[in-house]
C-alpha cells in the first residue's frame, strides 16, 4: 500500500512539473486571459484540460503506447502540431505589428461561436502535441506497478484531472486580474511579439525534431 501511494505521489509530482512548465498551451492561456479576460481564458483552458485527459485515458488503456510504436502516427501529430503553432505565431506577429491589435491568434467572433472556437483551439493545442502522448505513457509507466489495479488507474486519472483544472484554470484566473490586464494594454505589442516568437520556435522545433 505504501509503495502504491509513493508511486501515485510521484505521478502527481511529475504531472505538476510537466503541466505547469511554460509551453504553448500555458502561453496561449496567459495571452488569452490578458487580452480577452477570464471567461475566454477559462474556455480555452477547458479545451486544454480535455485534451490532456484524453491522452491520459488512452495511456491508461494502453492505446497510446500502441500508437507510439507506430512512428507514422507521431509524425502526423508532429506535422499538425508544428503547422498549427506556426499559424498561431503568424497571427500573433500580425497583431504585434498592427497598432489596433488586429490579427490576433484568437480573433473575436460572436459570444457562442467564439466560445466553441476557443474550446476547440485549446483542445487542438494538446491533441496535436506528440509530447503529451509520450508524457502520459511515462506517467502511467511510473505509477502503475505489476500489481496495479483499476482502482489505482482511477486514482491517478482523477488526481491528474484535478491538478489539470487547477493548473490551467489557475493560469487563466491569475493572468486575467486587473494588474495583468493593465500590463497587457501597456505592452501589448511586446507581449504579442514575444508570443509570436515562442509559438514560432516551438512550431519549428516540433517540425524539425527527430524524436
């Protein structure tokens, strides 16, 4: 029992480090929170959380490990993810170059359609990231020993789901506060430029990586 708890604790710790570390999803949530406010950022976060849990369930059932054995699947994910990140980079760069901020990677639409679009984009950020698949495989390998049961899998998934909501929605809440919104308004072009560079580098690294 103590060994099982120790393994679950390691999984939670590893997940927090992986999910909270700066990455495309977190950067997108931060930018959305400062630019469009709390609600929009939370909707985007919901898509990211869903994508993370999707890979988690697949890893728990062993399907993602099967996918990882076929290099073609990961190559397709790398291409889709890299192209999508480059698309976001171009949008952010256009926004940075324009005084009115148009050309944002997350353009305005009607309230209902905008929410659906933001959710899909958050979901896409995670589903097209092959590193998410491999990270979940590593987490499940770390947490599931020879005597692991379905109960252990459920605890890992439930705990990581809670951590996922806390981390990604936490970024949305923190960066939508008044001081952060004021900072964005003062340094919008610099922030969008930094975001463009980040997305561009991440996209190129994904496309050019060999693993």
